[in-house]
C-alpha cells in the first residue's frame, strides 16, 4: 500500500538481519527480509529503481580480491539469503543495482555493530579481541551513501563492489578504532 501511494523513484533496500547465528535459526525470516520481499517491488512499484545493499559474504573468502564477475559461493544462511536477494533484484527489477559491501557505522536502534561493540567494551575498560585471520575492506556508512548518490547520478545498473582500497584484519580494525577514540 505504501509503495503504491508514495510511488518512489528509488528504493534502497538496506534492511538486513546480520546476525549469522540468528539467520541460521530463523531461516524463513531471513529469506523473507533479504529476498522474498523484493518480489513485491515490481508489482507495487514497477517504475521504481531498486538499490539492494548486499554483502561481501556471498563469497566464501578462499581466494579474496573478488570482482563483480566472480561466482558467489555463500557458506552460511545469511549469505545464501542475501545472494537470493541479489538474484531477485537483478532478475525482477529493471535497471536495479546490487551493491556488495561490508559497512561499519553506528545504529539508531538497539542493534550493535562491530564498531559500537568495541567502543562500548573499551569505554568500560574491558579487554576485547578480534580475529587475526579474518580480513575485510570496511566502508563507513557515510562513504557508502556518497557512493550511492554518485551511482544514481550516473544511472548505473548491475552489480558493483563497494570497498575500501585496503583490506584489514578484524583485529587490526579494532586496534584502529581504539586509537581513533583514544582507548588502550
């Protein structure tokens, strides 16, 4: 009803259940949120452009340095349901964009991001640890928003990877957060 009333020019699907364990336990909900809901867009907002925020987790992480033409190999249900969302987006919504990324930022809800979890623990003087063998190319949410704006202006469609130039381990990412905010 809202889509028909508003008739948006652009829809940005950024809703996600990012807790991997919860996705494994609530597969139906994860699939509905990440994939099935997209089927309603061409029905109720056929003129809208869809920008689907996906994840770098659609890849298994074995090779690294993935390009848009690499074939995804999701290893958990979170990634599988996001990949299904990508496929629905590209197959059902004309001129859509799929953005594969790994973002960090701050929530206005009760959810906690990696950065927020680290800062909360550091503020309390707790010792934290991070994986030294898990690497990612984190993108700050404002940087992603700026990139979305540029893609819209260029009338881009298809799959695009949005990532920082350098990869970093989760451990080193936490160390950098501690440095930036003045924690040990």
